[in-house]
């Protein structure tokens, strides 16, 4: 994150006080509410699993907006050699992308004077220990470009991030994609009287990262774009931009619990937002007027194919999209987003779509180590899909 300010001692004390409050008030409250299996998000969840889901949701929806500077990685962060060796990852910074950004994305970038940066890239896979100096693709080599979730306000490619389970496991399990790269796109925030890394800043960083891979001699057809939650939103936007504006079709798309509608256009009593409210980790943070949504939009309309491809009031096309794997949990408030994306993708690419609704699973199960058996089964199926090399 490009920090607007350095946290003061007072801010640090305020953050500590809120953490203590969460430990002595909020966590015990959730324990009491969910003590009986019938009171949990799903009766088969253990008390610990349910507590973990609810507390992580509290951290993202309540703590992170108040103390974003305490939980977001600074853009200037440089890992040590020891850190890279410990986690068995590589780290590079892409050169500033000098190419033109086309269409409405480019026009908005000019309007808001979005500057280009050297995007940080974390490399997962064979032989990574921080000592590699040549990241160029071998002939015909395939790679996964991973875009992390975090409601556009937290997260990163660092291996300590919960989302890092996805690129690290896919690079380990796949027989054909032996490397994955996870990037640090700029995170949005709300600063009084100004936009701060709002749309399309993160998308510009994703475009820059993709062209970085091209400069390393990876062919577009050998690149799979993947993303979870807000990263799934960006994965859809990047795929759309490349297809529409640069006539580039990538080798595949993996969408994990994507946040597909920032307009909250499906919010009636029969919607998943209503039915799964209080069961999933999310609540108001994925609403149209939430802190995260307002920070990301920066005053722009959310009813846009690049921002809300699952919005019911617009009908974006998905013609030409690559083969796609879409997975979502049954207990998600965002379940309807994925069901709408499924319908729209099926009309456009038909048999090239693999869709799974995971029974009893919350939003983005991969970030929950307490559900390791379940997430391992799903990540293995995704790896098998990657290696199946289906053609659209």
C-alpha cells in the first residue's frame, strides 16, 4: 500500500486497544452465539472453525478499514535473502510498463493521472529460494498469474499472506504449470478529499504485471490468470481488458469466490446476501456503500463491466473468454455473484466452463487452515483442471 501517512504512537495504541477488545468481548460473544451447532454457519462446522470464520470477517470488515496502515504491506517492502530462502520464493520488481493503456481503462487512467509503478512479483514453484536471477520462460513454459483477494484494501503476494496458499499449492500440484507469480497491486483507501489508488489503479498494475510476463517470453496462451475474492474481480477485469483492447486471449481463467457485483444489485430477501448473512465471514463490507467499495470506486460508477460483471442491470459479454474454472462456497453471501457469472459464461463459452459450488464451504475456503482437508480436495481438483488442457 502507498501509505498516506505513518501511524503515530496514538494510532498504534488505538489499534492495540481494538485488538484487545476483540479478544475479550467480540470473540467470547461469537463463542456464546455459536456454542450450539445449530447456531453456527453450518451445523457440521466445529466451534473453532466458526469462530475463525467470524473473527477473520471482523478483521477485514471492521479492523482493516480503521487501521489499514497496520495490516497492509508497504509498496516499498523489500524481503531479505533469508526471508526468501525460508519461504522458498523469489522476488522481483517489474520494469515500469511504458506501453499504452487502451479504451475506457486508459481514459480513466489519464483522467485520474494514475502513475505507473514497478510492480512487485513473488515467485512460487520449482527451485525458488531467492537466488534465481533469470526469470525468463523456458521454451513453452507455462505460468499462473495470481491476483490476491482482500476487498481491494489488504493483502499481497508475500508468502505470509493467507491467500498465498493458492499460488504455492497450484505450482506444487500442477504437472504442467510449475511456476506461479503473485503480485502486489496497489491497495485502495479512503483519504479525506482525495482518491487514493482507486479504480483503475489496481487494474493498471495487473496489466503491467501481465506485460512483464510477456517481456519474460511467456506466451499469452501459456498464462493462466487466477484470483480469489477481490482478486477474482481483477482477474475478470484483466482478462476482459486484454481480450477487448489488446486482442489477447490467455490460456485460462481461475475464479475463486469472486466479488463480481459491487453494485449489490441482488439484495432482496431471497438473495444469498440475505440467506447467508451472519453465516459467512462477510457482511456489510461487500455492500455497495461499504468502506472497501467506496475506496475502490473513488467516485466512479460500479455499474461497469470491468467492476461489476455480475451486476443484473448490465449485460456484459463474455464472448471469447478462455476456458474457466469457477468455484464458490455454498455458504457465501457472494454466492449469487458466482451463479450469475456462471450463467453468463455458459452462454458465451459453454463447455469451456467448469463450475463448482462447494457444499458447506464459506467464502474463499483456501484462506482457512482450519478447513485443510476440504481445501486440499478442491485445490487438487483445480490442479487437475489446469493439467487437463481443455480447449475452448
